[in-house]
C-alpha cells in the first residue's frame, strides 16, 4: 500500500512541476495582471479508505469528493482562504463573471468571485452530488447523507463528519430526527434530478 501511495504522490509531484512551469511563464508575461487562473481537479482518489483502493466513482466519501480549488487573478487577495461550500459547477459562472459576460440565471452553479474577494456568496448551506453509479449524497459542514441503490428503493447512511472525519460510522439511529430531515432533502434533490434528466432527453 505504501509503495502505491508513494507512486500516486509522485504522479501529483510531476503534475505540480509542469503546472509550475506554466505559472512561471505566466508570471513573466505581459498578461499576468489580467489573467484569471483556476487550478482544480474533477475528483479525488481513494487510497484504501472504506476498503476502496486506487480508484474513484464507487462512493461519495470525502477522498473522492473533497478536492482542492486554487484561484488567482485581478482583485483576488493572495493567500485568502474561504470556507464557502463550492462545487465544480461554480467554475463556469466564476469565469464568466470574471470576464463580465452575462449568463442565464438558471445556469447550474454560482460565481465564486464574491467569496474570493472577501464576501460570503455563494452562501449555500449544503451541497448535493450524484455519481455514475446512481449514488446520491448531500452534505453540509457537519453531516453527510448517502443513498445507495438497494432492492426496493435505497439504503441511507448518515455520517457526522465532525466527530467522524473518516465517515466510517452510520449515526442514523442516534440522530433519528436529523436523518429523517436529511433523507427528505435528498429525496427532493432526486426528484429535481429526475425532472432535469427527463427535460434533457
């Protein structure tokens, strides 16, 4: 396991070195002060967490879902960190906002520029997600609920990430009221997704 994790770390280091070359070239260019740079990824990678090795897409746990997002550009203070909940759906509205191009109000996601400039927008309390295995999840800063397809419906598990950052213990029984509210929210999200899929088809 250690050897494989080291290989993965080496892969990340190699990519970092190439990205650094690009940023170094930008730093010496005439467009440096008017360029927006976003560095992120589409997913994380499981390296043994929850018995899932060297892959992604099988679950909605943080090793796959919680990813870095670095942004630099005009009006963005270097070193600023924000705790707003962001999603990759926010990337397009952020770029369009930065170049002052209007976009439809129903576009998925929201510009992160206000947060990057010290504000509180987007001020969402939670995020929702779905993967290609039809797992659904919703989470805020503390709780995450995950719905897994099962015979006759779905199986739900609730995780308290404050006391259990590894998301290993289902607390649905101990947090009955919270689990019911989270499940209702997730079912509403599922209904919205079904409508969107039907509309897209």
